[in-house]
């Protein structure tokens, strides 16, 4: 790939030529940030950021040391400063802003200030003057966007919780601790949907829990889907590095040989297969009323007690869709859920039947993010329990059971959109503003080019033709005034 984002000047098309293998290295469990690289690349692919810069820039450099393309230099800096200095090839871009009259131009030319500058000012007058007049405004926008976007609240996932009458008999910390569990997911995901959950104490949806269960969930499902529908929904929902890596493993051919897919109402909402504000109950959760729990979020590992927040997070995510084969209501006639598309028995081999040793992976089985529970009891889509984790098939007294990075990756790839890293938000804002600036400059330069004809000055001329340049400056000034009255910038 070389030492520069645009590569060597003689190596083909202009674009942000990231090595695609980099995308495959963001695997979720150990890496929690893409540093904004993927957002920048995707923005460039979608909006043609690099191509716009390439169309706008005219490279007047003739020296043998001009190794890199101007657009590459601009991308490397990320600001209009390099754009200004690279196009004009001068140490002080502010010289252009000082040229306010022909007398001043002639005076500065007489004292020998960079003859090459004036030739290039003539050649690039539209772009150069626009940069000098707009640079401070663009810089202010960039700084403002960086500060504002970094502090903007992100759209949060919404939970609508209804408590059964049985909750009136729950311990004092029950509702608060359940709220702490909800808060984790509301602060971690941004899907513009509402998940409706009913909560019971010692019962679930008016019925007793199964014997021996600390917690239990029930979900409503919208019906059957095909592999093609699920694949399309996952691809349409992809936003994060983990998403893009996961969907890259989903081929056109159905690996299940035509089995039906089922999912929870909540997951269907997240994937756009159900109205995000559908008001009916999406699921129910209930908790054993005879067990002893630790409710304090600051002290979850209490001897002799179960971590209630970890337990609540376990059941909530099942309503959100964290379940698969044998749990989705198909019985012995197996059908699948989105999570099963990332269940592997070995590299390259999806596990299509209940088995021991299968694991969660988003790179075709190359990396084991966590091991699924086996056939010895409990839900197949829970974790086996090799490390403390909220998603384990059983919990231990006196131990905090946290939601881990791998857990959040799982929820991400089955349909939930993680909150972007602050650096990603800032890069997006910066890129958008630079794009607007490029578009503005490009359109203005083309407009001026249509009205200014004549021979192009050579960068090597000793005569900078100040009179012609002054005429160009006046033309630009007059055009700018007219266009500003017709279409003021806001």
C-alpha cells in the first residue's frame, strides 16, 4: 500500500485505496474501535469525495520531486490548508488574500515576490481566490463541527417497560437494578425503535417460571422468513466494522438448504422487517422470587447472591433476539434464526445442528469470539460459561456477570446498531464539510472558467501579467457579488 493514502502518482485511479484486508481485522472481542477508518472509507465510496477533489485540483508542479498526487496530499492533511498551499505552491497562502488592487499587485510584483505564484494565480484564479476567501469560514466550520458533533446526543434505543402487579412484592432494589440493565443497552445501541417488555416477579406473563430457572423469557415472533430475506436485512442494516465483516461471510446460496428463519419482534424491528414503533408487547421476562440477589450496581459480586443486573441483561437480550435453533418455536423440525448464521463447528463450517463445541464467529470460523452452550442442558445460544459473562447458560453466586465486548459484537451483528466512537463522528462531520467545500469550489471554478478565456500562463514565465490577473480578480469579485445576491450561502 505504500506510505501514502493515495499511493504513487503513477499508479492508476484516485481513491482512498485502503487495503481491504484491514476490514477483516476488526473482530470485535479484542478491538472495540475502528478509529474512524471505515467510516471515512465508506463516506468516500458513497459520496465520491476523492474523485471530487481530483476533478477540482489542477497540478501545476513540473519538478521531478512531485512524487505524490495533489489529492493524496490533501487527503493526508485532512484540511484546506494543504489544498491552498499545494495548489499555489507558496509558503504563505495569505499572500493571495492581500491582492486587493492592481496597484498593490504591481507593487508586489516589482519587489519580486514569487513570480511563479502570480502565474499560478492566473492559471488557478477561481480556485485560489475562493480558497483564500473561504478558508477561515471552512476552518471555523471544521472546528465547530468537531466540538459540536463530539458532544451531540446519539439517538438511543428505547425500551417501554410495564411491570406486572407481582412486582409490587419484589425487593426494594429490583426496579432500579432492572433499569440499570436497560440503560446499558440504551447507551450502547442507536436503533430508532421501541422494544416493549413486560416484567414479572416470581412469574412470567401470569404463569410460573419453569422449575430451577433463575430467569426466563418469552418472545413474540412476526412469522417465517427466508434466508434471502434475512441476508438482505442484515446487509441493509450493516453499519459497523463487525457488521461488514459478518455479512461478508453470507453468500447468495442458502447454507441451510431452504430452512425457515424466525426471529423476535424486537430483532425484526431492528432489521427493518417490522415497524419500529409497533405498540404490541415484544416479549416478557420473569425472575425467580425465592433466590437471593445483589441489586447494587456498584457491588454486584456479593457472596451467596446472584448478580441480578447480569441476569436481567441475559433475559432482556433474549427478547431482543439472542436465540436460535431449538429456541425459536420450531421444535424438532429445526429452523434457524440470524444468530445461527454465525455458529461454527470449525473454520469454514457452519453448525446446522445442535452440537457441542460450536462457537460464535464473524470471520467464517477463523476466530472464536465465544463458545456456545452444548446439548447438556440450557439454551444452545447461551455461552458455555468458560468465563464470567451475562450470556452464560448458568450464573454463579458471588460473581459479577458482565456484558462483554464479545456480547455487544453478537448483538451488533444480529441487527443492533452500536453507538459510533467519538472519533468516527468527528471524522464524518469533517469529511462532510470538506466535501461541501470541494463541491462549492469546483462549481465556482467551472463557472469562472466559462467566463474567462485566453491563453494559460506558464509557471516558468518571468512576466506574471498583473493586468490580466487584475482583470480576473475583478471578474471574480463581480461574479461573486451577483451570485451572492441570487443564492446567499447559509
